[in-house]
C-alpha cells in the first residue's frame, strides 16, 4: 500500500484504516431561502468563501465546536445544529482532516465581521461555488435538499485531485 499522501486516486487509500490528524466542523445556517457564508480571512482556505467553521477542541463534541466556531467567527448562535455529513480530506502535503458538516435552520443574534471572517447572506440559488472549495459544489446541493453525505477527497493545495461521494 502506498503512503496516503502520495495517493492520486481515492481508490489508492484504504479509508477504513485512514485516520485524520485534524478534526474540523463547518456549519451552514439557512434562513428565508438564504444561507450564511463567509469570506474567510485567515487559516486554511483564506480568500475563499466557505461557511463558519474550525477545529474541534479537546474535550469538546463536534456540535459544541459548531456552535462555538460560528459564534466566534460571525457572532451568530446556530440553534439545534443537525449533523448531515462527513468529509475526509487527504492533502498531498500530508494533512489529514476530517470535517463534520452541520446545518441549522434557526439562529440567534446578528452577524458581524471578525478577524477570521466576513459574513454575508446569499440566496441559495446564488451560492458562489466558483469561489469556494472545489468539493462544495459536489455535496452542498445534496445537503440543501436534506440529504446526508459522506465524501473522501484528495487535495493538492487548492486542487481536488480525486473524490468519492456517497449520498445517504
Ligand atoms: N475542502 C474543503 N471544503 C470545505 O467546505 N471546507 C473545508 C475544506 N477544507 C477545509 N475546510 C474548512 C473546514 C474548517 O471549517 C476549516 C479549517 O480551516 P482552519 O484550519 O483555517 O481552521 P480555522 O482557522 O478556521 O479554525 P481554528 O484555528 O480552530 O479557528 O476549513
């Protein structure tokens, strides 16, 4: 078996044996036909549009991290976030990251810009996929339709090299 960071096809990786070394969450808040997105200002994916998110801290559950990261990045509190997906990213630089996707249909507060993120509401039909991570276009439309997803991806920097997606 080849080293996972040298893999160029998701089929080259035994995903049952693969384990992440970083665990992150991403939270999409939907309201009145719109979704809250951010211009990410720093960290992985700086310059891209994404949803609020970040790393799960020690002793924290994924849902707790989803609430905390959204509060920290945009000042909104998602209410009852629902887990709807798992994303497994192998980067060619060696990073292995697991992302848990949450959606929330209600929230408290008013969004505000922070050092990490510039939030904005956009109509679901106008989501700017060309400014987002390449994988988002593959799975986010299914999440919007209420499906759950599980995806494995190989990324070389910003470029998606290979993927496998299951819609549940
Ligand atoms: N291909 C991809 N598609 C996607 O939608 N989100 C991705 C992604 N690759 C990374 N992310 C997201 C997941 C998570 O929200 C974030 C992790 O990036 P960072 O390492 O920059 O974390 P943050 O700096 O936001 O977190 P903290 O340092 O914990 O605040 O990037």
